[in-house]
C-alpha cells in the first residue's frame, strides 16, 4: 500500500509519538485525522500539518466511548472519502504496586485501587479495541486496502509497578494474530494488522524525568540513547508499504536487553 493518497486516523495524535506519526504520514502524501482530548493541542497539530501542505482534520474524542469512536470514523470518511490506516497511539499510565506493605507490621498497608487500574484498561485496551474494530468495519464496508496498527510497548514483557499498563500492552501485542486469524476465517483479505512495541522513546514524559533515573534505564539499551519518535513513525511507514508484514507485533527498542534481569 502506498502512503501517498492514503487516509489515516491517529488516536492520541495531538502529541508524543502520535503527533510524529501523523506528520510523518502527512509529509508523504497521506491525509490524516488527528484524534485527541485537548482541542488546543489538536488544532496546533492540524495547523502545522496544513502549513506544510498536508491534509488534516482534527476531532476531539474520547477513545473509550463507542459514540465518540463512531464520530471520528464518520468525520474522517466525510472529509476524505475513505480510510486506509488506523494507528492507536492514545494511551495513559498510572504506575503503582498491586500491594504495599507496612514496614512496621509487614501487613498490607495499601493496594492498587480501581481508580488506577480501570482508566488504564479503558484507554489503552478498550480504546484500542474500539478504534480497530470500527476502523476495520469502515475498511471492509468500503472495500479499501487497510492497515491496523495497535501500539504496544516493550513493557509487555511485564514490568514491576505496571501491572495495569503491562497487561494492556501485552493484550495489544496479541491483537494482530487474533484479528488476522479472524479475517482469514471470514475471507477478509484487504486489511492487515501489525502491532508496534516501542522501547524508551524521547517523549516529554521521559526527557523530563530525573536524569539519573533516565541514565539507569538507558544502561540496558544497546543503542545507548532514547529512540526518536520519528524512528517509530518510520517503522509504521515501512509497515504500510510492505504487505508481507502482517499478523505480528514488531519491537523497536534500540536493542533493549536486561543483562541484570527483567523487572529490576
């Protein structure tokens, strides 16, 4: 599939990796729909894409809502007439231990509440499912060639303190196999699904963290630095153009290893 002339939906497209993916595709001739929560951020990205000669619209939407998902799918089709690519960059983190002990008594003093568990599940997992489901519906009904791209994470291996986040990301990593298996059974041949599992990437969350902590993270990265968001975007562009990539999740980490053991 060619990037030029295609139409893409990017959830979480108002900043971070999503913004870079949207601009990468737009620079190569795709029309993009920026989906996000903060209207001011959405408007900024849309304006910047339009100023560089690209086609873009913005839709304020909550990816956990079926009504909002239907809204941004419809807005994309109304604006551009088709849909070819859906990238689910919308995601949140609320890190914490499942159980915490009182140092004096050794008994449980605190446990992860649903206020930390449920929003992560809702956005990262349910939001991904709804976006992929409804994007695929549009692609099937329209007969358009398509690519679904769930965004996983290298922390799908299981990171201590991220039972909520890691659970959603391992689920996202499994989606391509399941979705394409279903499509094969149903005779749906026009849509592929490829997950992307980034490692530590130079988004504001990481670049703004304690530099000693960041240095400790990068000690396990063979490349010795954070990934650039454009490197993730470039990989997604490659997936668009290479039809042999399908039913799998690709790690792009700069060589993240755990010589001292996983979950330090």
